C-alpha cells in the first residue's frame, strides 16, 4: 500500500481528484494517510475530513520563528511515515531538510508545461495570466519531482491543453485543471503505486 501525505494551501481540487481516484479504483493500492495545510481555513482540509482522512494545519504564525515552523511541518510529515509526499497547490517553500530527507519521493503539480511559465512568482492564476499575455496556443500541466529549486525537478508527466479564443485566466485555469491536472496527478500516483514509476 502506497502511503501518501498531501500538502495543500487552497481549494483542494487536485486533492479531491486523488480522493476520487482512490475511491473509484482508478488509483490502486494507495492510502492518503494525512493532508497538511499551512492555512487552517483551506477548503482542502474540509475535503479530507469529509472522507475521514487525517487533516492537520501547520500555520506559520503559530510558531515563534521559521525554524520552529519548518520543524513542525517536517514532524507532521514524518509522524505518518509516508512513502510519497504530494504537493497539490502548496504555496510554502519546503525546508531544505525536508527535500533532502524525502529526495526522490516528493512530487508537485504545476499548471503549465514546464519550463514555460514556472519558477518564482508563477503560481495559481498568475501562470495562466502569463500564458495568455504571451499568446501561447497550447498550455497544460506538469507533474515533476521536487528538488531545491522552484519547479525545477525532473519532469514525470505532462499533458497539453488548447488555449481558446476569449479565454480569461479563470476559464483557462479551469480547463487546465479538468483536462490535465486532475488526470496526470492521479495517473502518476497510480503508476508509482503500481511500480510503473520507481521512487529513489
Ligand atoms: C492548481 O492549479 C495547481 O496546479 C497549483 O495550485 C492549484 C491548486 O489548486 N499548484 P487546488 O487547491 O488543487 O484546487
């Protein structure tokens, strides 16, 4: 059984896609052992609770300094002994100690075809605003391993999505989620769980 911890900061639609995949059998041999958010009010935590999944908030302002916050985050992950850490819209820079400890076992979903529109400052709607401003005809999403950089780790899977006339950032974001993110992230998790993708 692949034990996964999912780190979230927002609405949790990618988390929901994983939950749905496990429940409908398209993701085999996998258990979400904990969902962790840096925001106590993240709706992603509600999604976890509705499905009986351990949901925990680790909030920066509840700690005296960044080091204590990082230690609490790492402990919250270590405690449940995950095989895989999934970043699904997690907007906190991971502590180096965590990247080193879980190297090769942390994956992230990014809403563009890396190396386009990624790196510092490219998150959420900003990614789609930049794609529209550049005038690309195709965008998409990427699942990649997480290393010390921002969106720089080895690419695991990508899926392209057409940009359409009249797209707003919100419309494009929704299409990229529906047609790419919610497909490739569960697909990669299933392939890891089934041994088709190996973890280091
Ligand atoms: C998604 O667009 C994802 O690609 C990005 O952050 C957003 C998270 O959305 N990393 P949600 O919380 O999964 O709905």
